[in-house]
C-alpha cells in the first residue's frame, strides 16, 4: 500500500507520496518513486499508487517514457493528458517489448483451485467473503471479460460446480453470485493502478485534478475506471484529497476517519432494527394493547419500520454536518498558507499516516522518505523534497543532463 495526498488552493497545488512498496503481502521495501513531474507546459504532476506495475512494466518506467514521448507536444487540459496516456498504454500493450501477463482464463483457474482449498473454513469463510465483496458490481466487468469466449464458456459452470458442494446455513446467500463477486474483486479489481493527475489547465487560473484507476482485464486489455475530477473555483476554495491509505488524513481533516464513520452508522442501523424487532416481540406477547388488535399494532409497526431508512440517513447526515463544521476552519487556514507551509503540511500528513501504521500494523505499509512537489501557474512543477537512490555529489552528470533537457 501507500499514502498520498493532494492539496489544491487557488494559488498552488501540493502533491506528496511516501516511498514504501509491499511485495506479496508480507514484505516491504523503501525507495520507490510514486510522484513525478508530468509537464511544465502546462504545469502538471502525476502520482501512482496500489499496483506498481502495468502488465510487466514498472509504472515509473511507463510514466517517464510517456513524459519523454510527449515532451514537445502541447496539451491544454488534464483530459488531453488522460486521452494521450490511454493511447500510449495501448501502444505499450501491443508493442514489441510487451510481455503478456496471465490471461483471465489462467487467473480464473487459479481462483477455482484456491477457492476449493479455502472451503474448509466454512461458515467463517462465507461470512468473510460477504464482508469482502460488499458493493462489488461483478456484472459490469463480466460483460467486458466475456469477450474472451473460453472464459465465458467455463465461468458459470465451474462456479456452479463449486457452489453445489457447499452447504450454507443461510438460505438467503446466493453462493454463485458471491463467488463471482469474489473473483472479480480479487483477480480484477484488487490489482488496479491508481493515477492522480493535477495541475493547471492552459486556459485556467485555478488548478484542477483527475483521479482514475487502470484495471487490466485480460492479458493486454485494460480500461480506465472510477474516474473523478474536481477543480478550485466557485464555492470550492480548497481541496484536500488523500489516496490509498486515507484514514489518518481524513481523521485529521474531519475529526473522524472513514472506517469509524462506517462502523458508527452500521451500529446505529443495527440498533434501529433491533428496536423494531423487540417491539414486535412485545406486541406478540400481549394480545391487546390500548384496545387495538395485535394485527393492527403490527401493521402500525411495519409503517414505523419503513421510516427506519430515513432515520438512519438523517443520522448519517448529522455526522456529515459535524465533519463539515470540523473541517471548515482547517480548510480556511490551508487556503492562506504560503507555498513552503503547504509543502510542509502535505509531508506532515504522510508522516502522520506512517506513524499510525508503524504503531498499529505488523507490516509497515507506509513509510520511507516523502517526496513533495509544489505546482504553480507561474513557476511550474517544483520539487521541495525529493529522494534519490544515489549520492547527489557523486553524480553531477545526472543533474547537468536534467538541466539541459529542461531548457
């Protein structure tokens, strides 16, 4: 994993990223580059997170080669960069250097094999899958994957075969759908590459950003997914956006992190449901209450139940309102920060995340040196802190070459 943060004010953009990469889920290394200059005309920066490779190519190599190829071309907006970046990746997929990764059929067969090994953990395994696959839209990606006819042919039958050998205590659980969601999550979505592009469009005085995921589907096929964008201007004076591991930064900004927010809302929803269930049991234990028949009272109770969702939504809105009141003065202060303090803030937010991971987790998935850059309309992309894997004093030719390229 990683931790990255983007801060945008009317005058500047701050981007910061840590340097840790996780290998095979059980080992970490420091020294990885995740933040890069994309362009100085117009000024743009780019960050990458989650998967460090596109197919078999390191993302650092991909981004630097892409930057070299567009060096003399002119672009006006972030959208132009995204479009040309997609075309570049497509050329990489079908170029002479491309090494085809495992096809979706290979991944699916590995999934079925692993699934059969994990089934000994039932029912805890089923419960874990249900939690893991919440909000997964498997059908969206299956339609794209079914262009591979061999995969489409074996997909339903093999999952159905595994499901038929399982006895699940919960009759409401559709194991076929559950296993399909699990496959899509683990073998398609979990390997995404996160991309953040931020800076100043040529014709705009205020900065903007775009965030999207690169999802590799089958061999050399990929899509851009979950695209979002925003800009400073109008009612939006400051944007502070964390990526990857976000809890420590959202806690700093809102007074509560995303995980705790979800747990509180879920618990409140559970309390509301249990309250209605307890009332129903009391009514059934007493044949008449205030002169009403049991069926009439249960009918009234059902009307109350229909309002449960509205009550929960009101509670969630209340929490969101509190977060807004907490974050507003912080954002107001950030808007007035000079560029050097903006850089210090972005670095500090990464360090807060690193410290939290260090004392909480067994695996330190955030840490190492923090790279920080400031982007302005007039000065372009400026490094305020940057690591190198070599001693700077021993390699003057590296910096001389860079200076010549930037002239």
